[in-house]
């Protein structure tokens, strides 16, 4: 029997979730918002998911975790600095405070997530299971 692209994706999502749950954490969809929640020992971190009602109903917690972790990696690997901001036009420069705020929030979310799953090494293993080449330099620095 041949594996479909959808089945392969779901298998990859299950592998990512398995790494997270092997740490003792749980993965679930938030009951009243479009978010996936990772929890352990009374602490939790929530990852908002941009979607609509129909797609959210069809999305498993494992798929939502996969999406959240790929997004989290993009934020963790972003290295904006004054040099990169200097190349922006006036309108884009007006957005810098919002980008900086969002980056700070996402890095705090990464710290909380790493704390729940036993450290940044577990986060990197989850990223690798998601197919992301998570360089050792990307993370909590």
C-alpha cells in the first residue's frame, strides 16, 4: 500500500508530538480559541494558530503543534539588528516596534516551551523531527 502525502504529513506530526509527550508534557487543542497548548505539571504554554473554524475542526492537536513549532523556529532563527532595520523604508520602520515586541513574545514562548519539555535539546529534536535543520545556535540565545 502506498503512503499518501497527507498520511506522510500526519506521521511526521505524530513523530514531533511523540518527542514532546515523551518529556511528560501533553499536547491539546485549546477549548475556546485557535491554539495548541503544551502542558506539564500545572504549567502550560499556548501557541495561537491562524486558521478558520472549518479548518480548525479538521486539524489535529499534532498538526497544530507541528505548525506552531515551525513558526516558533522561524522566530527563533530571526536575527534582526540595527543594520537590517536601516535598510527599511519609512513605513516599514514604523513597524519595527511591533516586530520587536512580537519577537520578544515568541522568544519568551520558546523559553516557556523549552522549560516544559526538559530543555532546548528536546525542542531541537522536535524541530528535526519536523524536518527542520535546527542548528545548535538557534534557540534561547
